[in-house]
């Protein structure tokens, strides 16, 4: 099966859309069932497991965008998905 560029794939209701550049917040990475419609996870782990993985170096380090805003580079998350997927 040929690998496809995620940006070239047509939108589907259960496939999360990932920008090519920029940043992702935690709920965009691990999903959020409370939103309407629910945000599907890119990496299906709990928030505490995610933060433990960041601390241990398993997951990418966060970037502080502001005093109360933490995010991750899209490029780092895409590299992680390619590594584990």
C-alpha cells in the first residue's frame, strides 16, 4: 500500500485534520470526548500518560506560547506518529 500525504487526504469525519505547520494543543493530540463533535485522538493516551512521556523523553517537549498556553510543534507530533505508526 502506498503511503499518502495526510494533507492530500480528503477530510473524513473520523480522521483528525492536522495542519502542515504550526502548533497543536494537548486536546488536539490526545483527543477530547467532551467537544461537539468529539475530537478524535492522534495519539490515544491519557493526559497523565502524555505528561509522563514528555518528562521521560518518550514524547516531544512542549513549547510555551504564553503564560498559560502550552503547545507542541506539528512537525514534532508528525515525526512521533511516523515513528510509532
